[in-house]
C-alpha cells in the first residue's frame, strides 16, 4: 500500500510510438484513496494512478 508523503520509484506501462514500454520515475504520493494515488513530481505534471490498473507495474519506496 502506498503512503501519502513518501517518495516512490513508480513503474507504469505507456504506449510509445505504437509499442508498450515501461516508464520509470520518482514520485511523491500526496494522497491515497482506495486503489488510487495522487502523485507529484516537480519535473512532470501531477497525475493520479490506479494501482489496480493493468498498466501499473510497481512502486518501490525510496529511502
């Protein structure tokens, strides 16, 4: 389970030029509601990820 206020290395599957590829980046979890987590990254637009979705691969806590 993801925790608000912690930083995670998040891996998701994205469609890139007609093929599926892994996207990996560091995100701060700002809120969690059920299986959805709001993510913040100073270099990218904020997003919401559903951890039950097929394109969510994993999230590893960063210490």
